[in-house]
């Protein structure tokens, strides 16, 4: 991953020069102590570059983003567990531009959401780990290695090699 804001800015500029879009993921579920540093990070990053959108899951961070940086485009992450059109309508009212729906919904359910919310962009993963998790809210990493995936330090323990004993 990127270690410095400057690295992120260089990567975004590189992608933009190739005509590609860049979405920055801010998927943490922070404790109170991290809220001021989140706003500061966004301010510093926006001073260096302009991502095309932000992929976010925490309602509080989404609110802070929209209050402090109303010009920014927010996409709702799969980790927000959007399973139905009522949730899509809720996120739409907040100003979100795209919803990445939960992996657990069927194609038929996604069609129903689109019918109920025709002017909302929808995205869906067609693969991904769901180990002891619900749309990325991993529990096994935290349990086995005390590293919380939703704080950005997942050990990807869902991909470890396991053996079953009888």
C-alpha cells in the first residue's frame, strides 16, 4: 500500500494521465479519536490531487465528508451492507452517487433495486472473500490475529491454508 500522501497523488496523476478513473477507499469504522485525523487526511490529500470518487462505508465518515467536502463524490462501499432498495434510497438522500451492493444479493434482487431506484448507479462484486464476514466486515482476522480488517490491518486469514481433522 501507499505510505505517503505524495505516493497517492503520484498514483492518481499517473492513472489520470492514462485516462483512467481513481476511487480512494476510506472503509474504516473509526473510533472517536480518529475522526479529526480523517478530516485532516482528506484536506491534505485534496490539496495534492483530485480522486474521481471516494468509496466509503461508515455513515459518520460519509456525513463528515459531505459536510467538509461537499464537492467530493461518494460511492457507498459493499461494507455498508446495502441489501435492499430502501437502503439505496436512504444513501441516495445523503447524496451518494453509486452503491456497491452487498455480495449476498441475487441478480433478481439487484434488478428489483434498479427498478425501485432507476437513477442510482449500482455496482456489484462478482467475487471476493466472505469468510466469517458479511460483505467484508471480517471477523476472523480480528479473532485469530487481533488485527481488525475495518481498521485497515486485515491479515487476510480467510485465505490461509486450513486443514480439517475428524
